[in-house]
C-alpha cells in the first residue's frame, strides 16, 4: 500500500480512538488541568475546541492558541497526546467533529470557519489571509481600501455601474478592471486569486480588499456608494 495512504489511515484511526476516549471517558489521559476531557456530544451544539500537542512537541505555540481562544470567546482545552504527529485541533460542532492542523494561525481559523461557519473565525481568518493581498496590491500602487470593480463593457448593468463609479471617484477610491484588459487582469491574477475565481468570474462584481467582502450582480447607486464608503473606512 502507498505510504501516504497508510499514514492517512493510521491518523484517521488515531483520531477515531481519541474521539471515543473523549466521548466515553473510559481511560486516563494527560491534561494540563489534570482532568480527562469531558464528554462533548452530550452537551449543546455550541463550538468546542481541543488543542492536541504531540509528546515532546517542538513547534507548539500555546501563546497563539490562547490568543485565538480570547478572540473567539471560546475556551480551548489543551491535551498532550501520542495520537497526533503534529499540533492539531479537534473541532466539535453540532454533533460533528473534524481534526485540523494547528501549526499556523491561518490553518486553525480556516478550519473552524469552513467547518462551523462561525462568523468571528471567518473574519479573523480573512484578516490573516488578506495581509498578503494588501502587500501585493501595494506593489501596484493600489491601497487596501480601494474598491475593485470587475466589469464587461457589453453588459448593460456593468456600463451603468461604471458611470456611477466615475461620478463617485472624487469621494472614494476605485480600481476598474475590464475582463478584456490583460494588464489589469494580470494584477487580479497575481493579487486576488484568494478572493475571486478568475476562470468563473461573474460580473458586475465589487470587491473590497480591506475586509474581503464582495458584492456580485447589479446594485443601485446608493448601494454602490455605501459599499465603497465601508471599504474606504475599514
């Protein structure tokens, strides 16, 4: 059997065993608070997080975990386990569970966001993720508070919104990208792939790099103005 597949199967079994221990509390465990983890599936459907440290862990970042706990407003329990080869996070939500790699802040927040759709985790993840986008745009003299507008000239709604943007350009910052403009699409391809899928780009579309928010489809002039104002002030 392929070694990678074997490793995946072993890790999956380890997680299953660990989850069983967490549910049944049948065997002793090593925890910093000197308690075995409580049963999680007989509690409410609220988010529960458990940080698993490998034995003799060399890259565990407890300070990062404590900071994430404070920012999410969710306690994170810490356990030492020989079932994981690297720092990991067990995420429990609505009777389901998953195991996430916990070596980086982005990985943890992205896993919580994807698995639970918790808005705060998504916001914190996007902030981490957006930093690189901001740096990339800055190389092209585009600020993070610039509203980016994707359009196609042959679409009536796009033309109307483009005219409004030109009227509002003195009040707010805009960067207009035509799908037919190779240079500007090149900037989008370099800096924005984490925010838009260029191969399946719907227009008209507004994007705010400062907060990662987007609005797809036709909007009113007032909605456009509000979107740009929020982006500019973020």
